[in-house]
C-alpha cells in the first residue's frame, strides 16, 4: 500500500514511513526525509502541504520533497531512529540538523521559541534545546541547516540491549498561530572537529548514548 493511501486511515495526522530512512553514506551522513516523520495535522491540506523541490534545491538540501506549513497553532513534528538498523559508526559524535526555510510571508516565529527534544527509549527526556527561529525567517527562501543537538554512540559489549532514539520539534504551549515554514527533513552529520560537550549518559544499553544540546549561534 502506498504511503499516501496508508495515511488515509490515520485521519488528519501524518504518520511516518520508516522505510524511507537509509543507512549512512560513505562519509557517515544519513538523512531523514520529511515523510519519515510524524506531523500533527500533516495529513490535512488546510495546515500542511507536500511540495516538490526543484533540482537546485534537491542538490542543496539532499531532499526531493518538503512539507510546507500553511498555518497551525500546534506545531509537533516527531521521529524515531532504530539504532540496530542504521549501521552507525561507533565512537563518533553526530550533530542533528533540521533542514528548513521560510517563505516571504511567514509569520508567528518572532516571540515564541521552538523546542527541539531528544530522548532514548522510555528514559528520562534530555532538557530540550529552545531556539527562536525569527533570525532564520528574516532570510526568506534560503535553506538553513539548524543544529539542535549532538548524539554520541559508544559500543558497550557487556549488554545486548539495542536502543531507539526519539526526537522532535514542538511549539504547543503558546497557542500562537504560525506559518510559512518549509521543512525538508533532518540530517545526522558525523562531527570531526573534536568539539566536546557535557553529555547525558545512558548506561543500560549496548549502544551507550550520550546526548547533548547546544544553542545555534546566529
């Protein structure tokens, strides 16, 4: 069954298609296209629309399609990563980037921060990164790679438990309407600059996961 047909059964909300997530490339980069994410109200064209990217945008972003936010007062986009299927390089830090841009008439981003969250399995959630996206909105029609946190996977041979990472972007507190954001997807890029953060440790898994968030400088 096609993903569009499958989502008919989920009403107004878009349910992710995890089969669209590919293993890392030769440089360790892997991407999560927007259809591989859960989007609240994403299956209702009054709020979100699917748009095809042109050749230049696809080359720039690595994605062929994006989701255009027309208007919502409940922003919730979430995803899940099954570590066992990803063939991730051990002992490497990955920076998480949201790939997005804003239209010239985007609105509602100037006063309320967006929360970016990461957690492992059912463990306690790491303190979210909060970002005001207004500086990015002021550069319309320009794609941005917005760093929202870091993940470090360390192999632990003493246990056989495999972990799942859950993540998302949210603004569900203010009831403020916002629109004009175009979301291409998420990128996980290996970090080679040796930058160290203070990580939260999960010691009960085969892949010990350290999660740290830092505010994007703009």
